[in-house]
C-alpha cells in the first residue's frame, strides 16, 4: 500500500503481512538523492493516527537532513484540499 508519493519520494509500503515501513529520500546541495531514512514497525502497533504521525516525522526529518546537506528549498507539490 502506498500512502503518499511526490517530489520528495515519501512512501509507506507493506513489507510483510505483519510489518509496515515508511521512508523518505534525502537530497544533497545539488538537489540529487543522497540517501534515505526509514522506519519499520509491526503493523499491529501502527494505527491510522500513528501512521500519520510517523509519516509526518519522517518527512520533517528528511527535510531537515536535506537542509543540512545543503539542499535548496523545494516548492511543495501538494495541492490544497478543497474546503
């Protein structure tokens, strides 16, 4: 199952029947992929709320690490939700 995909490469993919993993790419000063961070957990411990929190924290962490690697700011590719 893919939760999210975009310019930053966010994703959440089922690893096995009883595990789920989340990851995000890291970018260097030229905007090239320099690595990735990820976390995996037993699916029984990852509710929808925990899933959203993990994805948000991984995205924030990847953005901060990329910033420290000199990655220029990127424009968000997310579209605003209709109200």
